[in-house]
C-alpha cells in the first residue's frame, strides 16, 4: 500500500510539473530556442526582432537557459525583470548591436513576459 501511495505521489508530481510548463522550447544545444507557437500574438513582433538581432552575437540557447533557470549562464547572476532591463540598456549601448531603442523595448517586453511565465 505504501508503494502505491508513493508511486501515485510521484506520478502526480511529474504530471503537475509537465502541466505547469508554460514556455515551450524547441531544439537542443546551440539550436535551442523558444517555440514560436507558444509566443502570444501581441509579442510576435518582439520575438521576430529577438530571433533576428540577438543571434548576431550569441545563440538563443543562452537566453532560454537564463529564462528557465533564472540565472545568466555566463555570469551566474539572477535573470529577472531588473536584469532584463539592465541587459537591454547594455545591448543598446553596444556599438555592434545594430538595435534601436524601439527594438530593445520590444525585446525587453518579450523577456519580461517569459521571465514572468517561468516564475509562475
């Protein structure tokens, strides 16, 4: 009886964690990316900008890992709304980022959404 209860609890935890996965990811390794189908319509433009501009300097795997773990993969620093804003400013100030204020704003909105969804 004890094993059955333990197995039931284990299965419940597994299925509960799967049901909670709000941010879908596709690919593995350097091809890892957020599944475009899981991005809400009002953020599709932001996703398109991120998919075109951010990959000029780094893979989206880094961004996916940061959102999923809540930690920036290179520095290990927290990756939250405050960090997203700081990264936006950092990217805006990079001479080779080729992004304007509006594009940075769009990407920050998307990343804030992804961070919020991940923290639920």
